């Protein structure tokens, strides 16, 4: 399991509520959190999935996630 970080356009608690079912319902996602204070709105995900798969989950929820190396 690794921790992946993404810059997102998730801006508020309502946005977090929208992506919650997508991330909580995904196999291989152990834990996640969005830093709403950071200007980059950093999403950290502990997962066995690839960065591309996580980015696609966020896209399916209507948001953008760009991996931070």
C-alpha cells in the first residue's frame, strides 16, 4: 500500500461529500483525505491502485486530480 498525492479542484465540504462514495466504494482504497486549506487542495490516498485509476475515480465524480510526484 502506498500514499499517492494529487492536486485537485475539490474546494469545499460539499465537493468532498460528492467524491466520498467514489473513493469509499473503490476496492484498494484504504484511507483518503483532502487538505481544503492548501491552495493546491491536495488529496492523499492510501491505496493499492495506480495513480491513473485514482485520477479516473475523481474524474468520474466530476473533479480533476493531477498526481504530484
